[in-house]
C-alpha cells in the first residue's frame, strides 16, 4: 500500500501526530529507565553473589548473606496454585454468562465480578489473615493432612497461613479479571456463527467448545497471561497470609515468601545497609524481567496462533 504524503497535513494533524509519537516513545523511555535504575542498584549484589544468588536458599540479614531461591520458589508455587484454580472457574463463569445465563442473572453476576475486581488488595489480605486463615487452620489443612498426608505437599502443622492459603487468595483476586476478559472475548463471536452451529443440530456444549472457545482462543490466552502477571506481582494480600518464611519446602502449609512480599516486608530494614538494599533491587529486577518476559511470550504465542488461523480473532 502506498504511503500517504503528509506534507500537506493541517497544523492540528501535525500536532496530533507529534503528540502520539511522543506518547509512544515516552512509554519506551519509562520502561528503559526502570530497567536501567534497577540494574544499576543491583550491581553490588551481582558482584558479591553472582549467579549463586538465584539458587541460594540463605537469607541472613545479620551477616548480609542473601539468596533469591526462596522468594522465586514461593512466587512460582503461589502463582501456579492461583492459575490452576482460577482459570477453569473463570472459563466456566464466562461461558455461563455468554451462553446460558438469563439477562437478569448475567447482569447481577457481571456486576459482582466488577465489584470483586475493584476491592483493594489489602482488603483481601486482611480478610485472608483474620477470616480465611483460621478457617484453613481449623478445617481445610487438617482435612488435607489427614487424607492426603502421604503426599509431601500436605505434610506439616496446620497454621492457616502458607503457600496454599496465599494461592487461594490470589485465585480469588485474579478470577474476576480473567472472567471479565474471557466474557468479553466470547461475546465477540458473531451470532450467525453460533446460530449456524445450532442449525445443524449442535448442542450447547458443542457450540461452546467447537465455536465459542476456538473462535476466542487468542483472547482466552490473553486473559490467562493477564491473570498470571497479576498473580506474580501481587504484594499486600500475599504478604498478609504467606508467613514470610525464607525456606524452600514441598509442604504447602509451611510459611514461605514471594519476590513481591519480600520487597514489601524487608525494604524498611534495608535502607541502612547498602548491600541489603541492593539485594532487594536485584529481586525487583528479577520480578521486572519475569513479568516483561511473560508479556513477550504472550505476544509471541498470540502472533503464532494468529498466523496459524489465517489472521482470525
């Protein structure tokens, strides 16, 4: 396609084009500035610990010996628990709202999801600590320990807090975001496509699976990556219920930590110690790279699907 000649653009058009270009460049500058600052302040830790920092379990603020393995491990486990729970439930909720719910039920449930998404994370954390953690300690964890205690994941003393509780709280937090995106994606399926499927005798499940789901596959994956990014970066709610224990254990009942909760809980103590502060900066750099990498992987995967499906949704 021939490029349009902009030499005769009006003054407002040139102003608008300049503003849009500058806005796009500003985003790149902000991203680069964040990365450079985190990397610069991480240099002392990188020089002192090297790559051992990433697989060391030691966290000793007194002797200034630090490792990131416990934080990375806790982040992976809690995010995995949250995704395993929230994605299937969100998918079912979105399908129900689009395919089966009456207009009244659809409006009520959609508003409830929007309200749930608007709740501040610290409220989830307080509710998790004072309401959900005691419930986990008295009922859920003893039940899992009694009947599934032969598995290493469910061994240990029920304390209410830990990676399992944190993962469940995270699942509740990201569920409305994933559900809302999936719902919007499913609503974009052309009605004529679904009506054609019904016309040849397809059931509601067959239409949902073979038409709605496959048509909106890219949007579904986008919703999953959106939820994953939020789960990895969540701070306050996790800090309340994870226990802030710097250990690496298979048991989901044990206190643990995540990168974000470590930053939140340790930063006030790290200001007076340059190497301690640098350690937290490197953890922040790791979190930045991981979340950025997830977004890049999501874009690559979506582009791959788009090419394989001939440029559809």
